[in-house]
C-alpha cells in the first residue's frame, strides 16, 4: 500500500535520480593517487590503454614527478603535473620517492670526488644505485655516452632475471665470466673534445668545471625536472651518476698513453695530466700519470702499477720515466701542486689505507716516505 502510494505520486523516479546523483558525486571526482614516482628514463610515452590498439595521451621525461593511480603487473597508470593520465607500460621507467632521493644523494656524493679518467659507454648500459646486477636501476645510458670515472668496486656476478639489459644478460651468460665483476661509479658529462677532464682543479676540489650542477628539489629531496638538452647531448640535460659494469666503459686515453699501455699489457683504471713542458717545436706537450693493473676482474686492488710518461724534446717522443709495480692502490688518486712540481697521493691498501705520496721534479719521480719529512726515495725503473 505504501509503495503503491509512492509510485502513484511519482516519488520512485525522484529517489532514483537522487541516488544516481549521490553515486555520481562519490565516483565522478579525479582518481586518487596511491603513490608518487619520478621518471627514470629519457622519454616515456603514456598510453590510454594497455591493449594492443592504443593511443598516446602524453609524454614525460627524466625527473618528471608523477602520481601513481593504478598498478597492473609491470605497468602503472600515472597522472602528470599537467593532469594528463596514461599508462607506463614498464614501471621500471619510474623510481619511487625513496630511490629518487638516494639517486640525488649519490649524485651529490660524486660531485665531491676527484675525476680519475674519462670514457664512454660501449653499449646500452644500465645505471644502478649501487654496484652489482641486483642494484636497482636508476637510468640507462645509450651507446657512446660520455662519462667521468670516479670510483671502482667489485660485486658478485649474480644477476636478477628482470633488472638486466640484453647486453648484461649476454655478458652474464658467458661461461667464461668471472665470479666477481668490476663496477665503475661514473657521472655523465657533456663531451668536450680536446679538453683533458681530470687535470687537478686550482681549488683542489677535483670536480671538473664542465660538469654543471643541477638544482636540488627542497620538497622531494631529488633534482628538479631537467632543462632542455644541450645540442649533441643525448637525453636529459645535466649530470647523472651511478654504477655501471666496467667492461661496458671504454676509456678515452691519449694516443701516447694508449700505445704505451697496450704494449705494457696495462689495464688502465686512471690517468692524469701531470703538467706540460716545451715540446721543442714552439708548443707544449702534456706529461702523464697512469695507474692500472694486469689480469682479469674481481681483483682486491684498484690498481697495482704506476707509470709516468714524460716528453723527450730530443727524440720528440714519450718516454717511460717512472715504473712501479707490486703495490695495492685504492682510488681516488689526488693531484696537487708542490713547491717544485706536481705531486700525487692515494690510499695504500697494504698499509691499512695510509696515504702513499709522490713528488715529481722535472722528469724524476720520488716517493715521499714521510709526507712531513723532506727525505724521499727514488724508485728505480
């Protein structure tokens, strides 16, 4: 009787309309975010669906902050700062806030380290937050990316099935692979042809002047969105730091150093321009310090051999002025200017990390046994 009365008076349609409006109000707003992420690849296209037939809804770049709306398997639906919503087909192209903060901290750490060498990637190389294939990926360098080498580390050659690039999987599947692998802490920098990257800075900071710092995001703790890329500089502008497989990096050695190192079977890990001298033809010739070792990967020492190459004016060629072997040196090697010429020093692993210091006077290199004492001892060639 009651429902018949309501129906006769038209209340049922009104109730349905009110209920529909209430449901719409609850579900019509923008989807709520379940997390925050930061894009960790150069350029990522967002798609309107995960189906095979799909259309792009936007594009994000390295460092862009996005809100995570949904996660399905390896894909994530995100919302950009402009309000665009779309699917990232590979969630590995995004870092969570914690990993983004760690990558910013690692970048700041690398700014304080003296550069040991310059090189470039031989192939596509994953950049990781820590050495080892199990380290989380924070970026991926393309082939030929210019990098500055800062540190070396050794990690087990184990690998996870999903976090490795095709090149890493191929390298890891080699039956001849070592039980441990060498990793390099590198920072990407703009290529500057003809300029030596690791000459000692006047202020002793050891940070190359050509590496421009990025601005830290005071809210997220990470770098802000990058500026437009420099012409000829692939990917986002500014440096990116992380660990890469050492065998994926080719060192950009001066031709003279490359030839001598090859003939001596020296695996170079660091090289420096000590100074410049007249070349006998009205110009100047750089003189070099080179550190390296022989043998495969996984060695305890960063380097076991030192070489100093000086320029001979009479013969118009480089000569090996100093040789030392059977040491266990650790990076970094630091350069400075002494009263009579360049000096360099590094931690000695055989002496519990005590500094091992050398001074160069003209073409003679002497080890300073006690840095506080003027006495020094020459090392025979």
